[in-house]
């Protein structure tokens, strides 16, 4: 699998990633064991970058991804996003970001998120405030790298 270096901070990810939407929502009924098998098979085939988000089952998809990746956590990168409510409206308020990140760590059963980024822009929160909160997690060791922000 070809690798790509993201940004200047050295995070290297597989050129092809696994988007975990379908493990919990989006494509009809899901089966947890089949999803775990598919995630692990993707890794066997060379996929090392896995992407999830709060909206992918509102926590259930992340729990499943965490179970699937637990035996190979040191061989993969995990990206997650924030910024959407359950009604799909933007919400990047600092308290929401903090809640989302802490919940992601718990749901995925990991200590560190490899890549954190914003799902959609929030016109009600200045981008500087969003970046400031994201940076708090980098300083705390809960997030390794910050991904691109959506500037509307």
C-alpha cells in the first residue's frame, strides 16, 4: 500500500483508507461480525487508515471500529470528525468539541486519536476558536494531528 505524508508533522497514512460509515448506518442493515471481518480483511489487504465520525451510528460505529482494530491498533491510524448534531446541523462550539473528542476516545477504546478534523463549518463559531479547542487536545496528548478545517 502506498503511503502519504499529511502536513508537516509526519503523520503517514495509507493512500487508500477505510471509511467506516457503513458499519453502523447508511447502506441498509448492518451486521457487527461481518463489519469486524470486513475491517480486519481491509487491513490484511494493506489498508492502514480508518476514518469514522460521531454521526456514523452516533457512537455505535466507533465502538465497533474500536473492537475490530484493537488487535492491530499499533499498525493503523484512526481519524475522526466533529461538527454535526444528530439533526445534521453544524455545531462546533468548544463544549461540543470537547464532549465529542472525549466520547470518541471512550467509544474507540483508544488513548489517542491520530487525526482530528471538522466535518462541516459552523458559521456561529469563529474558526480561531475551533482551532484553539482542537489544539488543546494535541497539547494534552489526546490527538496527534489536526486535519483540514472546512472554511465554508
